[in-house]
């Protein structure tokens, strides 16, 4: 009996789990999940992109959309409907969603706060103020209005950064000052609109609620080229972004130039949201909700930058479909994104307050 009750012999070194192997296996699993989720989100965005061009008063099938987009074989009627009427709107929704989703997650991860969205820190309202002012005061049109919106977004971001700087930047202070700057620009926009005639006021209203149908070729081309340049740069800086999330002292100890990297990432996010707003106007809550959704799907410890971009694209494409075809009257896309994002914002404020992360 004593022999039967004796404890089993300890494992030999060869039988013990290898810590390094466990870590490597966990990393591979996280990476595989991130790749799988990102690929699925890309597929969803592509399906919505094609679906946007299929639905309308004249319906076309997916194969006709693909062939008309690439120009083989040539079918004049379908080519006109797809390439001339629907492709610009679908491309705008895709590009604006990608830019806003990526910009939102950069702000949220850099400032370590789920409320750190360009919607709240004055960037979008600065773009709207400058765009409305250029229409009402300067009588500008077309790409000049978009340029004014870009200038307004950059000005607002610079103002918030300077006011929030105090031996560094903290997310809570940055957000509070950003909300104040946002309200200042919104009040200025209301004052400018009160002095406008009916025609200018109606034209300026598109810069208060975003719509993907108002983009010109120049603005869309600039946004697409900017995404092609910025996306690889952001991916290269993703490791530095993860290091900054560990805290300034840790990041400095690891050799990261903290303020230079923070300014570079903030400027990248500002340029993305500024170009997106200059293309389609302010699209409420897209930048706010894309990052958390992507992070939840990808999982902790994985980079969700690309996933957030595809979530943003899917939200804008779906909102455009709903605004154009699912409601009794056609509405601007920003109205639908606002309706989607408002309940999420309420839930986020409640959960942040419960967890004590609101400051």
C-alpha cells in the first residue's frame, strides 16, 4: 500500500513543457487569428463594395459589376451605370471608411482612451468650420472647399496639441481640451450659417452631415493615393505604437523617441481624418466605433490597425446602402452612421465610468 500511495516521480526535464515553445505557439495562434479575422473583414468590405454597385433602380449582378469595373467585355449601358454612376460613390465610401477606421484606432491606442476619437477632439468640427466659412464668406466651390476643410482639420489638431501640451500629452487632458475646441468650432459654424443666404446655407449643410455622394474626382484621387502611402507607413510604425502603449518611461528605455513618434502618429491620424472629411464631410462615430470592434474581433495582443480600417469601410458602405435604399426617403450617409454610433457612445460612457477609466 505504501508503494501505491507514493507520489509519482517528478517529470524529467525532457517531459516538462518548454516555456519558449509555449510562447511561440501562443504568438502563432494570435497571429493566425489576426490574419483570419482581417481577411474576413476585408471580404465583408469587398462584398459590400460590390453590393453598393449592384443595387439601384437598375439592378446588375456581381459578375456584371466586376466586368464593368475592369472594362471587359464592354457593355455600354452597364458600363455607364457601374463605372460612371455607382463606382465613384462606392469608392468614396470604401476610402473614407478605411481612412476613418485607421485614424480612429491610432488616436485611441496612442492616447490610451476609447473616447479618443477625431469626432471629439475638434478635427472634424474644424474641417466643417473652415469648409462652411469658405462657402459662405469666400464663395469657394469644389476642390477649394475640400482644401479649406483639410486646412481646418490640421489647424484644429495643432490647436488642441498646443493647448494640451504640459511636459507631454495625456489622453484625458487631450480629450477634454479637444471637446472644448470642437464646441468652439461648432459655435463658429453656427454663427457663419446664420449669416448665409439660403443657397449658400443649403450647400454648406453637406459639411455638417457627411455624404459619400458629394466627393469630386480630385478629392477622391488624393484620398486614395494618401491611403496607399500612409497604410504601409502605419504598419511599419505599429511596433513603436505598441511600445508607446507601455508608457513613456518604458518606451524611452527601449530606445523610442517618444515625442517624435507621438507627433508623427498623431499627424498621420489627423491627415487621414482630414482628407476623409474633406472628401465626404464629417461621418459621425465611424472613427469611434471601428477600433474597438476590430480589437475585440482580433483579440488582445494583436495589431488591429488593418482590421479597424476594414471595419470602418464596412460601416460606411453599409450605412450608404441603408441611407440610399432601405429608408422611405434618401438620407445623407452621416445620418445613418450617427444613428448607429449614438447607442454605442452611451454604452461606452457608462462602461468607462464604471471601470474608472474616464479620469
